[in-house]
C-alpha cells in the first residue's frame, strides 16, 4: 500500500509533490539523528510515515476540568505542572514521583511508581495532558500512573491530538509536525479501490482515510479510516 502512486492536483504542483516511495530523509525537519530514530521505528519511506498510525488520541473537545472530572471514570484533564518531586516509600527501593497539576478549578495529584526519571522529564510551568481514572483521597482528586502528554505548543482547545508510537530521539510534537509536512506534500493518492466499489462497501478514499487517521476532526472518523486501511491490507495480502 505504501507504493501507491500520488496524483498531483495540477501539473504545476508536480515538482513539489512528494512520492510515497521517496526516502523519508528527503522531508523537511529530518536530520541524521532523527532519521536513524525513524528507521528504528520501521519508517524508511514517506508512505511508511503516513501509515504510522497513532496508538491513541487526546480528545480535548471532551476534556474535563479538575473540578468537573467524575470520580471512578477515565478522563482527559489538561493543566499546568505546579510541583513535581520524587519521594521514597516504605517499600524498599520504590520511589513515587508526585506531580501536582493545576487548572482554574482545582488541583489534581498524580502518582507514578518506580519511574523516577519522570521528575527529570517534567518541569514546573509546563502544560500537561493526562488520561487516567480519577479517584479521591487525602483531600485531592488523584490519578495513578496515567498516560501523559507534554503539550509542546500544540494547543489543546477543541482539538484531537494524535499520539504516535515513538522512541528516543522522536518527540510527539516533532512526529506530528513531520506527518503534517508529508501530508501537505503528498497531494492526493492514486486509489487502488475504484470509486463504485468504495461506494458499495462504504469506504473512504485512501487519501481521506490517511488524513483522517492522522489528524481526525471528529473521533468517529478514526473508525472509518481504520476500516479503509484494514481493507487495503487485505488487498495487499491477496
């Protein structure tokens, strides 16, 4: 599927339209170190990058404030780091990293176990999004070992942010920027599934599916996009 051709929308755009088969090193922002990190992720061509599907999404359109987050539910909360520190526990060798996240409505206490490096990664004043089960104890709403995402200038108001599988040397913000650059240059993909067949099977076009799975406008788009990409995988295996 990554070998699919790309149809430029106009002849004049051909010179700046990247090919899915082109080496990822030709994209803007890809340096030697980051190129190596991408290859460790199995990303060698532009097509590999565009099909590096997010593992999850942060849906800020459905984020809760600390005050409104319901107890016992898995919620997304966005706030600013007010305090972060490591402290020992009564269990030998165990360290708890405590993070206090604040917004306009209150304070969320977050605990990470046996991950002292988190205290070095996070900094007071940073914006942070967390996804986890909300509990209440010792006067605070709390989360234990939530998934977290540092918001490096991405914003959070009413948007859906993809969270890609990454490794050392590749940040989430950089991966999103690179995917965006690749999509901008890719134009429209030649679709191996004819339009009448797509209509009968209620499938998105390949171009729309790739864009929807990478940067969905609404979460229901993701399921339709994944359905289309799975269909292409079946075609490829036949």
